[in-house]
C-alpha cells in the first residue's frame, strides 16, 4: 500500500514541470518576439548612430575650418562701416550789378559718403571717410556765369559738385587717446574740419568737426588736445586743442631763385569752453601764414593758366590772416538757438591784400599793405515738433566790408553763405520720414527743404586779393566795369534734399 502511494506521489511530482512547461509556452514565444524587436531597434539605433557620427565628423570639419578662418573674420569685424547718401535739387537765380539775370532752374546733385572706424590698439583708433559728390549729367564742372565757383583744389575737394564720380579721401586720421593715462590725445591726418557747429542745426546731423563753421576748409594737419571737467555741474566738460595744418604745399624750389614761394600753414587754438547737455560754448583763434593768392588746382590746364585767366599773375604769398570766432548753442524746451560771431584781420606783405587793381592799373595806387579788419554775426533758431517729426528753423548772417571767412569747403553750391559781405536770410525745414524701424544706431532718413536770400553789399566775398568794392558806390562800379567784373548783387536759392544715413 505504502509502495503504491510513493509511486503515485513520484508520478505527480514528475507531472508538475511538464504542466508548467505546457502552460509557459505562449510566454516564451512573446519573449522571443520582443527580443527580435529589440534586436531590430538596436540595429536601427546603431545605423542612426553611424549616420550621426558621419554628421558629427562633418560638423567637426566645419568647426575646424571656421576656427581657421576666425582670425580673418575677427580682423574684418573690427572695422565699422557706416555712411550716408544725399540727392539734392536746387533752383538758383541771381541778379548782377550790371543787369544780367542768371538762372539755373534745376540743378540735381548726388553725394555719397562712406565712413570707417577701427582700433589699432586700446588707445589708438583710425577714422576715415570717402566721398563722391557730382551733378547729374556731368563728370566735371558745370557752367557758372556768376564766376563764384572755384575749380577743384585741396580746400574744396569732396565739398563742391564740380567733380566726377570718383571716391576721394575726405577724412583720414589717427587718434592716440589717453596719453600717459591722462585725458589727453594726439591726432594727425586729413582733418575733420567741415560742417562744424552750428551747422548741425540746419543739416540735421552732427558733422563731427572741430572748427566753427566760419572755418570750412578741408586740410591735412595735426591736433594735440586736453580735456577736463570744470567740477561745477552747470559747466560740464571742456577741452582745449592746439591745431596745425597745411593749406598749400609749395614743393621743392630754388631758394635763391626768383618767384619762389612758401608753404601756406594754419596754426591756432580751438576751445570747447563748456559742454553740458544741449548747452555748448566754443571759441577759436588761428593764424593763416604765408597766404597765397590762389591755390594749386586739380586740373593741370586750369592750374597752369589760372594766373593769366584771372589776371593775378604768378602764384605768390601775400602775408597772413588772423581769424577769431565763437559760438554759443542751447536748447530750451523744443526751441534750439545759437549766436555766433567772427573777426578777421589781414596782415599783408609788400604785395598787398584787398588791392584796388583798377587804381593800380591807372598808376593811382600801389598794393594795399594796410591791415584790414572785418567781422561777421550769425544767429539762428530751430523749433522741434517731434510728435509730427518736423523741425522748422530760420537763420541770419551778416558780413562786413573786409570780412574774410576761410570757407572754400562750404555746402551752398555756388557762393559760401558765411563768407557773404552783406546779409543772408534763410528759412528751412527737416522732416523725418516714416520709413519703419531703423536697423542701426547710425540710421536716419529725412528730407530737408529751405530758401535762402542773399544781398551783397560788397564785391569779392571770401577773397582777400581784390578790394571789396562797394556795390552801391558809382565810382567802385565804374572800376569794376573797367575790369570787366559783373558781380552778383542779390541771389535766391531754393533747395530740397532726400537723405539716408545707414
């Protein structure tokens, strides 16, 4: 009996694994399927990793290439470029003392300027500007029956539309700042000497120039300056500069020969008396040494024949001219205003300045070797209406009989406004165009429009060679007639510009 029970028990124990195996059959199949699925996914992942490795290798090669070129890119990125473009339309009409009516009903000009700036070291920077300025339809000077425009020379290049489409170097200079850790700097090169204060009132942009607008003469030179704070909040900052420049290079000559001439140089001081917010006071004084009767012109034919054409004869030095000017600017609410004045004094040598050539030709007088003093006053206002993007302004300037402004680089097309021996009235407006969001700190787009009325009391504005003949004096008019001079007595100019800074 016991033996039978043991056999049955053993048979039961042997049946249990078989039953378990029979019941586990489906689970093993699922497991095999999952293993196969995981294997396929693993193969796919491996393939994806291989593809990713290939992409990574290519990216690594690209990074290596970029790294190799990064130094060149860094050099290029250090140079900042910005510029402006202006298209201008002028209408000009003038009446002469002997009854001629002069008119240019549409004069179109284009001006393009490209600025650049880069640091050579922490305290040494270079600034430059290239410029093109020409009339529509010309690659040279256009007809000017007023006789007021000068041919292209060093003191008006890039500033007169009597040029071609070439880009000229307008400015190129290096600044060495923070000398010896002091607020002192040295600057040398083609100077920023045009569109100085208060020109920004009517141009709508800061000209970044040092001298006041009575001095509008591009030249090469140097500056040594020092800046300080007055320590009194209302006075703000101040800076004083010694400035030197060359207006004419005489070249290599025989010093013992006849007809040799000296270089024409400028030297003086420029003082930002105070600058606090919108309040600015400025003073300058300089001397022009060995002033020449006429410069060296770009056109070789004009340069060789100008003495005969003008009757001035050979190029020569005439003496020196002392020049002083000052300007004060401020803003009260939306009203901007300025007041400026200038004084000039000629110190001629034996060849004279302000010579009465008619009397000299008749043997009635010799060269004028006397000192001649002149002065000018200049004032303006501008009201800003920012809510409608409009600015309206008005200006007046007066120049006396023997006033001399060093402004061959003026921006008035025909005759320099601030050199006028007489009076000029101007009204103008600036309108900021709604052209969308500006994409750089340099960007602005606007139109500028204005009207100028010139009344000349004396002949020869801006010139120190010939006497300032009185245009209301019959005797002086007779002298002018004898010399074939028919000077402009009054003129009107209307202008419209479209300007984009970028």
